């Protein structure tokens, strides 16, 4: 009887149930949809209704599908060059060289961390589009200036070059700060000039980080979505979304073509990540002195080089800061000033954020007509407010689900490090990293747009309000690999002796996890939750793939604002709401980043110390209040 009880213990039942549930999730929401997409390429039927496995591949070589692949490759290759040049520059200018005003410059260079994606692209459009502020000023100053310069490949490359340097600002900055100053000082004492020290001593230590950043930048350019869509550049992801919404009546086998483009993206991604993993496994380590010294900023001794470095630093600062400043300023301007792109410092308003105003316009018959409430603010407009609420709820749920799944998985992985089940679980959670986001979302859209999927009880998840659940599932799956790498690193900080001590005191596995492990990893988990939410709140790629009147997210609302502005006298103040939306996103992202890198970066000891200081201040305040003399009435 004891043997039977031990075999059917609650812990064993929980493991079996958990394993079966995870297998259900992996097969149903990761593997099968993607295999269905792959299979759809070879089950295409020709005009005669016969299955032709090679029809789409022949169409690829005969049609213009190769153009989209080449355009994405060209963008990715050029971005690797431009982003690395600008990204390395901003880090060296703020962390390595002694540049005046480095702190202010750093804040400007890191503005892309508080607004990105569709919000960033619309911000650049506000300045550089055909009717943008700076383009209009240039056309007025130079009559022959091409007002259509900011479109196509050049516009996408320019925008993404400055949008994609946030990874350099985070990771390369940490790598620079980790350099042992003793090696730099030794080279200087041997007579090496500053730029030679940079080339011979500093850059070799940055090679592993630079290699990772290069691969990340290449994948970002290859899978670009918002910038090519809004700036009119024919790349892979926008074409996949377009084909996904098309039908056989419009063009030849659009779904199979979208599937083929998705698989091509996946192959590129898998190859790049395989190369990156192989490079990391080689273990590129640098031997440094035992007493590591903090890096000190290097002065540029050549006067001409010093002046040029300062000019270059502040030109970059202006490029980064101009969209941010102009959007903030114009978000408080009137509708007329925004439409004319002319700053009027005499008139300031909050209408772009709150409240409504009537709109008076001249009809074709020469009569004035008033449309009540046509000018509305961000939080007074039904569409934008609905998009904010929907994105907030879906992003919060998906970010929380990703963290919960990964925390439970990491706890199991660390308990079963040497077992195949733990290794299999880890690789399963990393599986979405092998595939581009667009492939996962497209697979979901096709696979679950049916009543025959028994995994979900025969429910069509792409129908009506169910598309919101489908979006949450896609959000969660896409964020699992990132969450795993971040939270897994936090688990390494747990001292095994603490767990052994809790077990010796009679604590169960669940109690040990809740009372010992969770408080230690909680700051990292909250940081991952915040970063996931920040990325999903303004996410555009997945939203565009699941485009539906029942699932119009905040990013989709922002994207549609200018396209529909003033149509039939409605949606009049779209430009003003777009500016206000960008400011709102900056505020939300700024608060989250502060919680992550400010409050959230404190470890358990720091939090306990701060809590103790607050308690002592409160006790001192209460003691003073008690000692205060009472006044007689």
C-alpha cells in the first residue's frame, strides 16, 4: 500500500498533468500551426483544380516574389553597416571619450527606448514626409528641393538606422563599462595614441557583443514591418500581411505565396541564430588583471579631432531629439497649427489629449457647415480610447502569462538539469525564437480560422471576439524565449544552500518556491513583465496580421489616423491625436523603464535596506509628533 501511495503521490500526478498540458500547448500552439503553413505550400491547386506541389515555387522564380526577398536582404545588409556605425558612435561618445555634455547626449540617444515601432515612424513622418515640418521648410528655403525624398528605401533606412541603436545603447554600453582600465592604461604608457588603443585594445573585447548585435540588427531589418508599411517599401513582411488578406479571386494562390515567404524568412532566421549560437559556444573570453579597474574616459588630444567629435556628437543628438521635441510641442498646438505644420507659440491647448470641439468647414455649395465634436482628443475619441484599453489588457495578460509559464518552467529545468525532460522543456520554450514573428502569426491566422481544430474545441479563433484570444496566445508565445533567457539568468542567483536549509526545516517544494526562491527572482520577473508589456503595448506586426474590427489595437489605430484624417468631415484631428498618442506612449514607456532599471534593478538586500530606512524615518517622525507640545485652547 505504501508503494502504491508513493507512486500515486500528488507531486507525481502534478508532474504528469503538467507534462501533458505543456505537450498539448507545444503541439497545438507552436508546432502544428507552423507545420500546417509549411504543408500549404505543397498542396496548392492549379487552375484545373489539380494539386501542384511546385506551383508556388515556379511562381516565385517567374513572378516578382523574389523582389520582396531581395529588398528585405538589401535593407538588412545596409542596416548592419549604418546601425553599427551610429550605434558604436553613440556609445563611444558617451562612455569612452571625454565629450562635454555626455549625460545630456546619452539621454537624447536613448529616446528610441521610450518610443518605437509605429509611434516612432509616424514621428519621423511628421517631420520628413511630403508635408512634414522640416521638408516644408527645406522646400521653402530651396525651391528645387525634392519633397518626396522621404519615401521608399532611403526613408526606411534612415528611420531604422536611428530606431535600432537602442540595443547598442544597452548592451554595448555595458560591454564598454566592463573593460579593464588597466589594459588601456598599459597601452597608453607604451606610447599608443588614443585611437590606436581603441582599435587594438578596446575593439577586440567588444567583438562578441558586436557579433550578437550584428545578427540581431540583420534579423530586425529582414523582418521589418512598420517602417516599410508606412514609408512605402516593398519588403517581405508587409507583402505577407497583404497576401494573407487576399483571396484566390484577387490573385493566384495568395495564401500559399504568403506561406512560402514566411518559410523563407524562417530559414534565414534559423541560419543566423545557429551561427550566433555556434559562435557563443566557442567561448570568447578575454583575460584581464585580477584587480579590475573602472574605465576612465579618454581625452581626444588632437584639437581638430576633438572639435569634429563634438560636432558629430551634437549632430546625432539633434537628429535623435528633433522628432521628440517637435512632437511634444505640437501635441499642445491647435488643429490649424498642426495641419499647417506651423508653430504658434501664442496658442496652447489640451484638446489633443482631452475634450472635443466642433469643426466648421466649407461645403461644395459654398456654405459653412458645423460638425459637432469632430475635433476630439486622445482620451475623448472612442477609437483611440478603445485601442488603448484593448492593447493594455491584452499586453498585460500576455506579459503576465509569459512570465508565469517561464517561472514554472525554470523551476523545473533547474531541478532537472541533467535530465532529458529539463533540456527538452528549455528547447521547446526557445522554439519560437527560430521563427520570425510574422510566420507564427500567419500560421495562427490560417490554422485557427476553422471549425475543425479539435485542440480548441472546434472554435474558430479568428472569428469575431475570439481574435482577441488568438492575439493574446500569439503575444505570449512570441515572448517566451526572451522571458526564458532573462528569468533563467535570475535563477542562477539563488543559493542552493537556501533551498537545502528550507527542505531540512520541513518545507515542501511549493512552500520553498514561494517563500525562498520567488522573493529572490521577483525583481527580475517584474522587469521582464514590464519589458514585455512595453514591447506589446505598441506592437504593430502581429496586430496587422490579425487585423479585424474586433481586434483593432492601439498601434493599428495610430496607423489609421492619418490615412483617414478629414474623410467626409470625420476624424478631423487625427494628426493632433497622433502627436498626443506618441507623447502618451513616451510617458508609459518611460515609467516602465524607470521601474525596470531604477526600482526593479534593486536586489533583495537593497529593497530590505530601503524598507528599513523608511521604517526608521517613520519612527523618527512619529517620535517628533509625540514630543511636540500640545497647545492649550
